[in-house]
C-alpha cells in the first residue's frame, strides 16, 4: 500500500485516480501533438476507433455526441474536420436510410495504430514500478470498475 503524506490523511482512491488521469492526459497530449489533431478531434477519433473495434452496432453522429457529451452541432464540426483529413468516413446506414454511420478510413486505421503506440510510449513509464502481474491486476480492476459504472467507456 502507498503511504499517504501526513498532510493528506484523507486522500481517497478517487483522488489518486484523478491525479493519475491528469498526468496521463498531459503526457498523452504531448505524445499526440505530432499527429496534428486538436484534443476534441483526438477524442472523437478515439471514440470512433474504439467503437469500430469493440461493437457490432452502428455509430451515428448522435451516438458520438452522446459519448463525447457535446452538442450534436459541435460533433458535426469535429467529424467534418476528421473527414477532411481523410481519417473518418460517413456511409449510409444499412438499417436506416436517413442516417449515416461513422467509421475509420484506411488512413484512419493506420493513424490509430500509430496513435496507440505513441500513447503507450508516452505513459508507459508511469507503470514501470509495477510488476506484470500488478499491471494485469490494475487493468482488470479498472476495467471492472468502469464496466460497473458505464459499459460504454473508451
């Protein structure tokens, strides 16, 4: 167990996770700078990529807006830019002719792989003090907590 500093006797697990998340976010943003995406574009891109890998259903603009917790109009602007960059495509929904479905282009899939590597490299040292078994356990516990809170996370 990590000893708590004397000046923070009531520090809880949530506070530790918030602190770690902030550090990971800073390092991730630095690692992703070379890809030229804004934080909003990067987050939307990751949600689309994750959805494509992990779900069988369609991801529409409305679903992306809900996942990002932003207004549909803002989502449209972000996706427009990702589409202009050739990373995301809109295709007609096979189940609803009024809707379009979001997915990655071949260029987007290649970028996703590069971004994933950069994110891991940018934050990997944060967990270097943990053994492989401890990292596996941490991943399991965090995944379990996220699943219990909301099974639609990224």
